[in-house]
C-alpha cells in the first residue's frame, strides 16, 4: 500500500469531487480547509477523517461554510514554498533541491503520522508537479482526472479568478509558443479558445510527467466515466491505492450525488464561434482522450 496519493488534473475537471469522495473512506487522511485557514495554529488534522464522516453532507458542499478536504495553498505557501502552490511551469525532479525536498517531506509526513491513517490523499490542480512530489515522496502515486477540454474551457471563462482575461502574457502558464499564439490569434483571440489552450498545455504537462514515472504509479480516469458509473471507477481507485473495500465508504458513495447533466453543457454555454475555435486549437487533443 502506498502512503501518499495525489489527485491531479487541469482544474475544473472534477478532481474535487474525487478527492471529497475518497476522503470518506475510513482509512484516508487529508488536509482540511480548517487546517489551511488556521495554519498559524499548527494543526495537523488528527481527527479530520472522523469529523468529515460525522458531518452531514450538506455541511461539506461547496458554496457555503463547510468542513472538507482542501488543496491548502495558504498553508503550503507558509510551510513549504509558493513554488509548490503557484509555479509558472511544471515542477520536475530537477526542482527537488534538498531544501524543498525536506519541506515537502516534513509537511506531508507530519500529517500522515499525526492522522494515523494508512493513506494520505491530497489534490493539486494545474501543473501536475508529479516529478518533484515523487522524488520527495518515493512511494507517491497519482490519480489523473481528465475532463473534456471544451467543458473545462467553458467553466474557466465563467470563473472570477481566471487569469486568462489578462492575456497569455499575464496568466499563470508561461508564454504561448509562437505556433499556438498564431493559432489563437487566428480565432480572433477567442477567450474560450485561450482557456482551451490552457487545458492543452496542462494535458501535455501531465503526459510528460506520466512518461517519467513508473507505470504502476499513475492511474488516469475520465470525469465523464466516473459520474456515469461511480461504483466501478471508485472501486478501481481503491484497488490502485491499496485500500480495502469498506461498508462505510460504500454507504457514503451511495449518498453522494453524481450527475451527468453538465458533461456536455459547453454546447449551450459557448457560442458557435467558440466551439469552432476550440476544435481548431485542441481538436487533436480531444480525440487523443476519446472525446469526439
């Protein structure tokens, strides 16, 4: 059994859903939003799993005051480095200098030991960071959640925090290569097209990260498949992680609401011009991941 499992994806891909469901397994530890917000108190989440399973589901959902797993970027900034939370490029084993390796190990191992659960699950979105994480935590495994790039783009352009409206020279993902910049400008600088390029850039980064890791350390699943057949795909995740079947987890899975209603909402959220731009900019990548 691995100790550390990282759920990774482009963002707006369903990774939060996967993390929050897996965290209901009684043998899973995690960083909570309370740990993140109260980082100065030195909380290590000893009772996170028990509290999370005891809290009514209505008090764990987004959009309200809640208790739930967190990516924890505030506390990571303070206790590890902004390099881990806000890099402009992916992080590989070449970035794992002794000082950052020591901090990453201390941060995650302290919480693993404090929470006394067989597996500690954490989520990162954007860059995979898998090279650095695997180098610092040698038994780490990764669950990569993929979602249709058109759906990701349609969601991104509706987010108040999306940095793409400042142009590719001001966003978080580095400068666009000349080839992609020319293609994007050929779409009339479509916002949805730029969001699609963000997805494309991040998918390429995940492919590179995957190629550099042992095959058995990486599981890739599509969001659309998970919400269509959650029992099958969460069972696959538990087997990959090494977690035993659990009556408690099965009950939580039965209570969780899964919906396929938004899997193709980009068809109505975006204009015809936006959809044409996405076809031109990310069509090959969509086909690669099985999206017609």
